[in-house]
């Protein structure tokens, strides 16, 4: 834009405005996490009900099976690209292959890990799971 100023001739004017705002993209995928213990009984005991010291098995290390159930609650397909579980600051990729969920479709992903009840008492263990998609 060019304007004339009184007594100074032509002046070049420039104006620039930048607007930014966050865009929150919500995936229509819900997740449920379940934990089971006692491998000798087919992982049928919920982790919070398992007592390794009265189960009849000796030793400190016992397996936990985590079951992640993902459900597409939206109107269109959702691609699940990553599942990462973090326990007490240590992250592990749980998903080996990406997959697509159609509307109302569910899929389970499982993970088995060894817990040392003598040193890493699971009552104090926290688990955070992040799911990413497209």
C-alpha cells in the first residue's frame, strides 16, 4: 500500500498480522486396560487380587498379562499407529504392527511382563498407556 504524507512524499506502509490457535484433534478410539496374574491358572486372576506369597508358588518373579482393548467409537475408520506403555518412567512399544479399526470394531493387544514382587512391588507401580492414530 502506498500513501502520501503531507510534505514528505510517498510512504510505503506494510502491515502484517499473524494469528495462531491450537487445534485439538480427538481420535474416536477408546481404550480399556486389564491386568491379570497367575500364569499357572491361565492368567485368570486380576493383578490387584493376586498374592504371590500365598499362591503356592515360590520365588519373587511372576508374570503379569496386560490386555489393551481398543474400540473405534466414531463414525469413520481410525488407524492405530502406536501403543506405548510407560511404567515408572520406562517406556515400551507394545504395538508391533499398525492396524485400522472400522466403526464399532474392537481389537485387543496383549503384553506379558515379569514383575519382581520382592523388589518392584506392583502396588506402587503405575502404568500409563498412550495410543496414537491417524
